[in-house]
């Protein structure tokens, strides 16, 4: 193998494999971007300027990510002595190491395609979140995709590329010294530090199309950036007002006609909610359905006929058709339904530290002698659900509570089939009834989640498809209500059916409002008069509204409101991602972003598209700011906790 007489300078010889890795990664990045562009479909208009931006800016981020990803190869080229590096062993180590890196890059690219198909975005905080739960995530992938076939194809592609480009991986060194190589490594370190400090993932977000902004990024870079921002301190990263002004404004915003503040403390949101007449201690069953978008219903234009039972239930229920979820993850829905607070940036409170003994919906029910349960068909350690609910007034019931030998009609990595979950829920309801207690159950379903597998002979749709999962969700809810009708407590039970979030979060805008639209049924034939409610409503308003229907008089620090007490014109909702915090009021959507940026748009409620609102409505910007600022402040400073006098009777 010639080395001494090569015309290529020794140092360039030594580090030539870095060029091989750079070319490989740039080509993989470009190919990934092309496939994602096709997957985006009509989300990216046929505009050459959009394409040029996505691929031009995307190349820059690919090169920045390459600087980080190349470090294993840089270390090998720097540290391995020339004698070993140019030996047969050194050559095979270089081939092997290059193959491992290339396979990893190809596997990451393939993973991005799957992630985009599910969420319509490059890797983000959701990907970081999922990394913690490898059992569920890997199981989900194995049950949803031909993983073995994919890995084999990627391994074959890796072998072919390494074989065809083996000359670029030749272990040549015409006489470098450790000091010379150290200068290259030092330069690489400087470039790494400078790009890490100077470049941010948000620099690419310069177009009016969220898909184009996402295509302009790099999956690996976005993943690392999301990991670094998983804990976002609101006051540090977002727009704020002086604390005194923020609290004063929030006290006005959460005040409703039936509420009276218990003190003049400007930072105390405790109100006494008063209703005339006796309370109705009816049982409450709250079902938060996994990924159930409003547009699955015939009511909102779906033509597939996959929700016949829920469509029919609309005319028998108090049905809310203008409701918006807090987020795009289950934990955001659980947070909204249990704590009635706007979402905090970064981690949900369900997963955050110091989330015990908070003022929750269960506290209010428990003070009235209820048995409050959170019932989940999977293992509740996922997303910290069991810990959160067990430490905030609920009894956590999950898959572990299904005794051996009990019938399981179907299960996958996420949990048992919904009908088996409802059997578990009925067991808790029966036990509470036997003990003479009213019950409050919060049931979290799993069947409407990829891999979308459902029990046989339940629905005609093809197993493993979203249509089958939605149809089965519809069937199982109807079956649950039918079974509950045979119980003596049915006439005294209120069924509250909603979604944790929508099935998709992707759109052309940063917060596509149509991807937050969820339905709500409140069904109790003997107690709730059927009607349609079309007022704009937030997910955090559900529990206060239910408590209003039960005529509860209680102490509250909820941010949500009883929609029937909130004066017309004051409706608002809080659609958000893990870092973009939305405030919907009327036909305006204000979005607060890190680096104290904001945008205000007029959204199209059908398509999710939006146009900028000019001039900016400053009052709504300030309202958005203080809602999120105060919620984050209260949690950070331990002021969301349950207090001793919260159970004080309100007369």
C-alpha cells in the first residue's frame, strides 16, 4: 500500500475518511429531505423558492450535524498511532467503524421517515420523550412495521456503499505526528463549540410554512436541540410582564360571576365557587380517548362512517362542538383534565419533578366522599402516569390490576383492548358502589394508537389501520355504556367523553388550530338535558363545567372555567406544543415562543392555515403572556399544591 510517495499531503491522507463521511451524510440528508417533501404532499406548495430554502438551509444544518456526528471518526484518526492505523487491523477497524457510522445514519434517516409519517415533523421533543420508554417504543415499531426486513435492507445498503467507496476509506498516512493530528482535532473542537453556541435550531424558521421550516432542519440536530430544551424555564425564555401586573391580570381573567376570592393576596387565585341549591353527588366517568380528532365524526365531515355510535350519541348528550385540546401528547390532555391549567413549556407537569399533592379534580371529588380512580389499560409507569395520579388524589389502576386468568380479548405493546379496559373500569365502579361511595373515574384508552390492532370480529375495517382503531373505539364505548346500563348506578352516572389530543399535529403553521379540535359528550339520560354547545372552549374548562352541572360549591384554583358561567366573549383556549404556547381568543391565535418571540395570526379553523394579524392586538398578547407566566410561576414556586383549608365547605 503506497504511503510515503503519495502526492497527497500526509495530514490530508490521514483525515481523508472525514470527507467520505461528509459526502455520505450530505447525500443521505438530501435524499431524506426529498422523501419528506413528497410525504408532505400539498403541505408544501409547488414553489421553487420553498424548495431552494429547504434544501439550501437544510444543507447548512446537515453540515453542522456532521461536525458533531463525525467525532468518533475524528477521535480514531487522531489518537491511533500511525503503525497501527496503516496495518491490516487498522484498515479493517476503519472499514468497520465507517460501516457502523453509515448504518447508524441510514437507520436514523429511516426512523425520521417513520416519525414524520406519525407527527409531520422532524425529530423533536416527542422523540426525546420516547427515548425514555424503549420497551413501548421499540415494541410499537416492531408491531407496526417489518423491522427485521428494514434492518436487513439497511445493512445490505451499508455493505454496498462501503464496498463501492472503500478507496475513500483507505488507511493512509505518509508520516503524520501526534502533534500535527492534535491541531486538526483542536480545530474540530473549536468548530464544534462555536456552532453549538452560535447556531440555534430556530434560525431556520423564517418562512410562513411550518413544513418548509421543518424540512430545512436536520433530524439529529433537532433531536439534540429538543433534548437541551426539555426543561424550559418560562421566565427565562418567554415574554413576561412584571409579576404584580401578571397576577392582577390573571385574577381578572379567571374570575367568573359565581366565584369570590377568599383573600386580597395578589398571588392567591383561590376562589369560592357558589351554586344555589343542593349538590348532586352523581357518579362521574371521564373517558379521555387516545388521539380522537373531531374530524373522525360524521358531524364534522367524515364520510367513512367509522363512528356510528358516537355520531348517534350526539343527539342524546350535551355535545360541545368547539373544544380545543391543550397539546399534542397524552400527558398534556391528562394535565388539562386533572389540574385544569394551561400547559407549561417543556415537560408536562405529569412528568415533572415535585408534582405531588397538587390541587386536582380528584381533591374536589374526594372531599365529597367519592372514590377517585385513574384507570389505564397499559402499564402506568409510562409517562409517569401512575406516580402522578397516585400522588394527586387518585387511586392508580392499570394493566397490573387485571388478574391472571381474566379474559383479555386483545393486547399490544400499549395495553389491553379498550373493551378489556372498560371491564377493569366496571370492576372499580362496582366496588365503589358496594362500599356505598359515589365514584369519579378517569379512564385513559390506548386502542386508537399505532399499531392500531384490535380484537377480531369487532369491526369490518382492516386490522392495523387507523380506520379500524377509530371504529373499534366507537364500538367499545357503545359496548361499555350498554354494559353500564345493567348496573344499578347507571341512572346516577354522568359519562364525560372527550379526547386527550388529536390524531395528527402536522400543519403548515406552527400551531395548526384544526389539529387541536376535539369533541366532548356529557351523557346522562336521567340528569343531563341533550343540547348543542357551540361556544369556544378549552380542554381545561371540562372539569369546572362538569362540577358546575353537578351544582358543586367548592374552593378552586383552577384556571379553567364553567363554560355556562363564563360571560360570552371571554372564551379562550390554550393550544400548544412543547415550546410554542398558543392562546386562542375569538378569531385570533397568539403564539409565544422562546427567545421572547411571538406571532399573532388569524387561523382558518378548517384547514389550520393562518394569516398574520396586523397590527398586533396587544391586549391579547398580554393575556396570553400572563396566563402562561402565572401558571409556570405557581408551579415553579410550589403554589399549585393542595391546602388544608381547600376542603372547607362553601355555603
